[in-house]
């Protein structure tokens, strides 16, 4: 997978999260609390799309909680 592909996937994920949060009338701080994660860790997992295990686990929790298909 090229870096450009990863960048595009990250943008799509970020858009999906934003859309779902708007639909639910939530903000990221509320999402972090709902999935029992620190707001800064949640923000990092969404905005920079790191590939470490912790970020992957947070994104999995976000996908499950917000019902986001794999992107």
C-alpha cells in the first residue's frame, strides 16, 4: 500500500467519524468518554492515522461504536 493510499484512507475515516458524530449530536470528547479512551489518544488515532497497535485498537472501537464500515 502506498503512502498516498494510506493518506486517502485516513481522510475517508476522518470524514466518516465527523459525519457520524454530527448525526449523533456528539463531539470527539464525548466519543472518547463513550469508548473509554483519552481524548488526546482518540484525536491522534483519527487525525494522524498512526499504525501502532494502540491506534488500531482505538479506531476499531470507533468503528464499532459509530457503526462505520471498514475503510
